[in-house]
């Protein structure tokens, strides 16, 4: 998730796999910019928008 957000320019923090304050803020901005429901959480819509396949 952090790598995906980073590749779109939304996240500049440490890639640590933790959904902390910086990641949630990046998610909220990304969701707003992509007209998704703003939750600050990882949703199926966010995964689709970032082209991440959940396994």
C-alpha cells in the first residue's frame, strides 16, 4: 500500500508496512482525489485504483 501511494506521490514516509498516521493521511488524500469514499483505510476501491491484487 505504501509503495503504491508513494508511486502516485501521496506518501513520502518510511516503507514499513504499518498503517500509521502518515499512511492514513496519504490514503485520505488519494481517496479524495480519486473520488472514492474517504475513510483513511485500505478498501477494495483503493486497491483497485492502485492496481494492487489482494492475495
